[in-house]
């Protein structure tokens, strides 16, 4: 009986994985409105009933894709953080990684065009809340070690979270300005330069 349950769980996981992978590709290439559930089910090699069983509807599947993209970006940021010996340099680098990661062609349409339309404020909550507690903890450590000139880690976390997401939305806009990404990176660097503090300097 136990083996049967494990097999069923594995089969369910494989089905959801195929659907998320197929949906990610379809939403990125064609956009949410142009993707049909029948086409998605066919691409994933499952029935439409299986899609409804696992995700409820197309919006539910889209949310799963959004959460997967968010998790992938978090993993990319963590990988860069792990290469940095200095906590403040690692923290700064993660924001630049985030900006490039969200502007990738296979992600930007999902994040900046369809997510607000399909999920409304829920999409913003997903992006804003992901890893927020860890970021505040990192900021508390940086404040305690006097690497940054700040006193309130939680307030600063909200400021940086909101600013980086809005900056990414701006950089993703199709305005014909090909330098927006470079300008966004330069602005991030300037912001962090202004916060940097020499820990050896007397308080």
C-alpha cells in the first residue's frame, strides 16, 4: 500500500511538472490570453481533466508558473550570494542579479504584462513577499556590523523591495529606450553606494 501511494504521488508530481513547464513556455511565447487549455494539455501530454484537477483553471496554472519563476530567480540570487565572501557585496550583487533575471525574455512577459492582469495585486504580493524575511535578517546583520548607514531593517527592506520591483517594471517597458537596463543598474549601484558605511569608522 505504501509503495502504491508513493507511485501515485510521483505520478501526480510528474504531471504537474509537465504542465508547469509547458505553460511557462506557452505563456512566455504567446501570452496568457492566447493560450488555450486544450493546447496546454496536449503539449504536456495530459488530459484537460488532469489540468483542472491539479490547478483548477488557467489562472491557477498561471499562478503556479509565476511562483516557479519567482523560485528560479531566488535560486539564481542565492547562487551569486554564495560566491561572495563579503555579506554587503553579496547583498548588493543579488539585486543586480534580480534585475537581469526578471528582464529575461522568457520571464518579463509573464511577470510584467500578464501577472498584474491575471492575478491583480496577488501577483505583487507573491513577488514582494518572497524571501522578505531573509532579506530583513540580512539587513539586520549588516546594520549590526555597521556596513550600512541604516537603523530600521524592516522599513529598509520594504523600501528596497518596492523600489527594485518598480525599477524592474520601468526597465521592462517597451519605450524604445534600449539603455533602460543599464540606467537601472547604474541607479541601483548609486543607491547602494550611498548606503555603504566603513565599519572601521568610529560610531
